[in-house]
C-alpha cells in the first residue's frame, strides 16, 4: 500500500486512485485502438438466444429453459429484457404491449 503525504497531511489510497485515473483512460483508449473490447463475455451467445426464444415461443416455461440450457434464471430474464422479448405469441415492442 502506498502512503501519500503533502506536508503533514496524509492523503491515503483515494489520492493514489485519483493520480492513476488519467492513466487508466489512456490505457483503455490504447486497448480500444488495438481492437480490444473488454468486459465480461456474454453467458448466452447469439445462437443460444435464438434457441431459447424458440423454446419459449413453443410454450416452454422459463424454469425448464433454464434447466435445459444450464443458465441462471436471472441471466435468462436479463437476456430476454435485452432482446425485447415480451412473451409467447405477443408482438410489438415492450412499450406497446401492456
């Protein structure tokens, strides 16, 4: 752990973080230029999302889909929200369907 002082005043780790923040931006920008995206990869890839949506449209329950595809229910719900799925047989955007 680094200890930072200005005169008699202890600045602590927050100062260390503030001093490094500009370097983080430079490093991330360089990584983006190299084509690196960053972040956690999605749990459900595009092909699996299509299969999940087909199963749900066919009438399968969310619980059975989670067991079949070995995905947590919260992950499934987040993915469905991201894709705009509103329910089996329903059409339109989530804002138009009540």
